C-alpha cells in the first residue's frame, strides 16, 4: 500500500514538472515569434528547439525557473547586404507567476554576470547538478589560448558554471566559471 502511494505521488510530480516545462517552452516560443526571425522554434529550422532544451533551475519557495535554450535572429536585424545573417544562441529565463499558471519571460541571460564569458556563441547548455551547468561555447582568439584572429570566433570551450554563494550571506551569490577546457581551435 505504501509503495503504491509513493509511486502515485512520484508520477504526479513528474506530470506537473512536464506540464510546467511545456508551459515554459510555449511561452518562450511565443516570445521568439514576437522578437526574432529565423528561430529554432520554426518548422523550417534545421536544428529545432525541443522540450529537451528546457532546463529546470530551482524551486526555492515558489522561485521556479526554467532556462530555455534556442537560437535565432533577435530583433530581425539585417546585415549591410540586406541578408539575415545575424544569428545568435539565446538562453531565455521563464518564470511562473505566483498567482496563476502563466509564465513570464525575462530576456536577462542567466550567466550575464560572468565577465569573460561570450554568451552569444553558446552551442549547448546542460544542467549537471544543483545550480551547476556544463556549457559549450565559442570565444574570440586571445593571448592565453591563441587562435585565428580574422573576425570569427576561434576557440571552442567546455565551461563548468556554478552558482557560488557569498561568504557573508550564503543565500546570495553569483555564477562563476569553475572549469574551462579548450575543445577546438580555428588556426
């Protein structure tokens, strides 16, 4: 009897989380339709955003957040020749309103406080622990890692990004790169 009750409770929690992921996905899809062109939610996208790109972040006293990873031309900006080549990888934060089952989106990038992190060229983001993420992203050539300096990104990195609590007040803190590994380099 107790095993049955536990199994039912577990299944209910899974269904609620999947429903919340779907709501977050749908809200960010609407946001992408309103603010960008040639995005990964479109039927014609080569690499589509799916529910697998929705990452549950935290649940601290109704502070549930989801990061939704997608790509597109934010603002539908055209290059000098009129083509739509301005394309970026984007992580949008989706949060539920506390008084309803609706979500709002925030275009604040979750890792924007990290000074030496190029968030425009992220290829993937994976949650690997509580407030711990594995991110694959490109960056420009520099003196430390080298790489081709021709106006294109040169170095592909694996980053481990973690939320590091403040020593004086552990409930606040910031995201920091705790590991950086060069994966590929354009020379």
